């Protein structure tokens, strides 16, 4: 049997495991994750009110339940086991660790507590165990920097009423705190024109359906064009009923400085007609993410260096860890197919022990697939009214809920 370990249980890792199981009928594939729960950004990155997108978790779950696959949750590579050890136990190891670090702007004032990356905010309201508590300052005006779907996801979640979050899996404490914010303005700012915005039509159009917020267009940008996005922008520019919150789209503004003494007060931008300063109690930067080191494998310019997916002999990379934060969930499936074909042709069985050796080496509690299903059942059962689940946000609570743990 060929033995393969995949580090990371998000879409890229699970899709690769699926393709390897299909193309290598003589292989066992073990998926290792530092959290006791699987699915990565599907669980902790996709907007909590987009349950249709999160439904892909059911497919990923079936992959982990395959009779030649195994899930090793609560196992961190570099802490509980090294890449060198995995290289001894497995014929191939794959990094599917994603890109979990917010890319920094490098601008003056970025160190102010009210300036945060999108990853920090999204992980907070999605109930990630590593979440940090955001500082919203006075909470009246927000500046969201970026013109991609993450930016409008954030604007939408901040603007929604509690009733509009019914059926989501947003963290309950986060939802209560967002509802209490005295928001009146959410500025969504991009450096290019509306034709270059990376919004998808559906996500952009959702902003026009909000109960307490209305989208508007700042200035008089050129909104010509027959695309669905441009049609939506023209609709936003038309007169509309006043609502308590305005979501204001700005184009052609490049961020230059976060202003404030001890706390954020405004963000300064450079535009074609000169500088523009937008008052802000907090700011969220949506400018991308970088991979973090995995044991002795360190990213270069935010990604793991590789040649067609090969990092070094016996070690591969897939997903955001190798290509950066681009594409959608289906993009990971396409990439996984290509890497799996390569691995099927070059990974050779060398009599390595695989999962048996990994279990024997670990000294941490291990959550297997059955343990994850117990966590899943407990979260579903504990869902408050008008929520689909109540996520555990504490590792200890997850382990307790997993119940019967595999003994290392």
C-alpha cells in the first residue's frame, strides 16, 4: 500500500484526498488537522449566512469517511509531530494548510487597535478557536478596504439585522455584539474603477436587499457597461429610501495612512483629484492572506515555493498554501485533480507504516472521524433558536464533546 498524509482538512486537502483515493486504489490517505474539527475555511471562512456554500461540507465529510481514509484532528505538525517524522511514516506528504495570515498594508497607523485584517474579523464571527476580540471603537463608521467578495461579505454581515441572520451559523456572541453597534456608515473602498471590482453579481446584489442598510455610490464614477455588476451599481446609484445604515462604494482611492492618536479616527486615501479622508471608528483590510510556516517549511512571499506542486522530494503543496488566496472552492477541486495525477504517477510504495506509526508517535488526544461526528451532532443539537448550529469555540470543549478519543 502507498501511504499518503495530507496536512489540512479544508477544501484543497479533502479534494486532493478524494482524487488520490480515486486514482490510487492501493493507497491509504490520512488527513491531519491542528483543529479537532475539519473543513478549514468552509467552517471558519465562508460567510455564516451563506449556508448554501457551506453545504459542500457534506461532500467533504464523505471523503473523510472513506474506508481508506482517516482523520487525525487536534494534531499540529511542528508541535505534535514533525515533517521529518511524517516523511518516515508516509510515502508522500502534502501541505494543504491554506493561507491563514492577514496580509499587512505596511501603511502608517496600521498598528492601531481598531485596524484589523479581514481574517481576524471573519474568524471572530465564524467562531474560530483562535479568534481575537475585535476593537470597533465607537462603532459608528467603518472603512472596509478592498473590492472583492470578502469585503462585501463583511459589509453585509455588519449591516444585517438579527432577523436577517436567522438560519446562519454565526457565533451568537458575535451576532449580539454586531447588532449593538451604532453603525451608520460602512465605506467600501477600492483603488480601481467599478469595471475592475472583483465582486460576483449575486454577492453584490444581496446588499440591495438589506432591511436596515442601503448601498450608495460615492462621487460620479463611470458606470457604463452591460455586465451584471455594472447594472447593479447603476441601481445603487439611483435614488432610494433612506435607511439607518449607508454602505458607500468608493472607487479610484488608494489607502495611504490610518489616522489617529491612540485610536483610529480616519483613513486617508489618494485619488486622482487629491487626497480623501474618511472618518472611521474601525477599519478592515481585505487585501489577501499569506501562508504560515509548517514546521521547517517556510513560505516565500506568502506561499510555499514549489515546482508544479512539488516542494521537495516527498513533500507536495496544494491550494492557497501554494498558489495564494485566489479562486473559489471549485478551483481547489480542479487543482487537486492535477496534483493527484502527478502523485499517482510518481509516488512509490516503500513499505512505510503510515497511520499506525503516526498513532504510536503522538502524545496528544486525537479526534478521529467518529469523534468529529460527535462534535457535529452536539453543535447541531445545541443550536439556539433561528441558528443552524452552535459552534464550539474552545478546543477543550471540542475534545470533551468528541468523547471517546483514540489513544496515542
